[in-house]
C-alpha cells in the first residue's frame, strides 16, 4: 500500500512553511547585523544561504518524529497503510535522504564555500579584479578541503566496534535498534565528519548557548537603562575627560615639551572624548526617537517573554539533569556511548511532548519552539561574548556594525552549534526524539493464559513493532560503533549544566544594558568620524 497523500501533506507541508519562514528570518537577521557601509552582495547572500541551511538541519527533526508517530494507532497497532515494512522503510528513507542532503550541504559550506567567501572578501581591493580574488581565495580554501579529505578517510578506515560478541548482554539490549549494523564506508565517513562537527558544536553550546540561556531572559526582564539618566552620566564623563586634558595642557604649556607618557595619556583622553561625544549624540537622538517611545509601550510584553524564556531555561536544565542522572544509573556504559535503552526517571519536557502529540500539531509547534529557543539563545550568547580565537577577540556581532567576515564566521559557528543541538534534543527528549508517541502491544504468557499490555516503545523492542526516528538511528548507531563521541557528548552535557549556572550568576550581577547597546564600542574612534561625515 502506498503512503497516503494526507500523511505526506501533514509531514512535509509544515516543513515547507518552516523553510519559507527560515529564509525570511535569515534574510532579516543578516541584514540587521550587516555593516551599513562595509558590505558586499556576495557575502550577504552567502551568509543568508548558510544561516538558512543551518536552521533547516534542525527543522527536519519534527518531521522525522511526526512520521514515525503517525504510523501507529493509540492502541499500539500499525495503521493500515504502515502495516508493510517496505512502506515504513520508504517513508523513513525519505527523511534519511533529507538528513544526508542537509548534512552534506553543511559539510560543503564549512569546508569550502564559507572559507572561500571569507578569503574572497579578505582580498577585496581597488587594485584586484574578481579573477585574482577567486584564485587567491581558492588557494587558501584548499587547506580546508584537505582537512575534509582527512576526516573522510579517517571515518572510512578507522576501526569501529562492529564485530562484537552477539551473545553479550549489552548487544541483546541494543541489537533491536539496528536493522543493519554494518553500514558502508561512505556512511561511516559522513557519520564521522558529522560527529566531529557536533563535538565542536557542543563546545560552542557550552561556551555560547549556556550563557545565552541565562543572558537572554535576564536582559529582557532587566530592560535597558533610562536614556535621560545615561545621558547625564555621559555629559559628566565628557566633562571629566575635558578637565583632565586641560590639566595636562596647563602642566605642559607647549605640546613639544610633553613627555611620551603624557602625550599617550592626552591622546587616549582625546579618543575617549570623541567616543563619549558620539554616545551623547546617539543618546540624544534616541531620546527624541518616536520608535523608542513606541517600544516603551511594549515593555510589559518584553518582561513576559523574559519570564517565559527563564522558565524554559529552568525546564531544559532540569530535564537535561534528569536525563544525565538516568544515564549515569541505567545506561549501557561508556563503551556504548552511554546509550539509554529505556527512560527510568521522569523527564518533564519529554513527558509533555509525548502527551501533546495526541493533539497534532501541538507537539510539532512545541518542538519547533524548543529548537528556535536554542538557536535564539545561541545567537544571544555569540552576540554577548563575541567571536574569539583562544584569547584573541576576532569579531563583534553588533547591529549594523558587523563586518562581512564576522557574519561569515558567525554562520560557521552557528552551523556547528545547530548540529550539536540535535544531540541536545536527543538528550533532552530521549523518548519523544526516538519514538514520538508510539506504543506497542506487549503479549505475556502462553496458551489461554496470555495477557496484553500497551507499553511505550523503547530501543529494546524490535523494529517490527516500533519504528525509530532516523535522527536517533544515526546518532546511537555511530555512538555504539565509536563510543568516544557518545561519551564526550555525555560529559559535555554536564559541563553545559555547570556553565549555565555560572552564566546565570553573571547575568544576574551584570548591570542593565545601555539604551544604545551595540551602537558604540571602544574600537569605534575612526568609525565615529566617518559616521559624522556621512551623516
């Protein structure tokens, strides 16, 4: 029996809507942060395309969960159209192909496209033409291509735990999860690359998302400083700098007689004075702005969103904590990547999602909201912390002030993080992410004394009775074959929880944001003059 059109429509039409909304959001976001004067169409379009692909990688997860859940009735039996294993395989293979295509595009962007566009813009000069810029950018991009080839070769030939004792207890618990453990070399290569990317992304989640989960709600609840108060403080700061410069001039009647230290102090004070002057002008414009006065009317809604985001952060923290404790107590151990065949401890997010699937599309909307929440927190974290290489701050993400290279680097970091978000979703909702709301009929006894009980699906049940999502299949299969990645994700989740607590303390202590937050920075001295000339 063919897949009903209603199933295809219910599963994929929302995904098409998400594609359109994601494209619009990516375009708005990149244009909002793109530098007003220093930009190029090629880098802008590249950043929008990369951000769109990044977000769609996680947007496919709700479709995957919906399709496996929609195959079964509430009594644990397969629907008529899903009775055939070939139809079920066809349905899930379409999702699996979607994952491979999106992951392949992500790998292409990270290893070739974005590095190429980054170096292409770096070579921008009045004396160079497009051909020479392309040649130079391609020359630098070869390094990342060689890295990609190395990863693919390692993934294809690295020894994996595929030949194990089939009589072992661990194997009996997990063998039902896979219809074919012996995946081919291409799948192993891609899985290895994606696992490496996800591991890097987990480091990004620990660094950026954990802090963003604390900073975003606290910033919304606290709001910004009062414009008039900040303006008066700025005027006083400017007067102090002027008095300090006058004191230096009185001490040294002739600038030529100044010591090198006094000259440096005078120059620093002059730069600070120009910066404070720009802040004063922007605050004055902000005070007169009708748009800001309209935003004041939305202040109650800002507080409500802040409270909602804070409650979501607490819910996520508790759910991840319970899942990790559950894994500590009941998982198959580090040699299987801490795979958890069955949930034992209650998980609030997991329970709510499984229950809400009875009223489609409530669970679909909730899952998309959770993914969007993680992405927004990651963006907030990157914006607050900036882009660093070790101890060197490379780029700042600021409205209408971000350089094209900074936006391309931002998209690359977000790509890594979104790949890791799929790992976090599995940690956060192990039951829902694996089986949705699926149940199966458990028959016990024999002869006339048999009894049937409807139970939730677990990884200990054969795929003849429960269909696992392709996302979980990809994750757990490779965790079991290369346990290091599963163990690393498990321990990094503990680090994430600790970082969230530290970030929360920092967010509470931190002062309110400036009314012109992101408009002025210590590095804007020359840019301030340029703005005045253009203005």
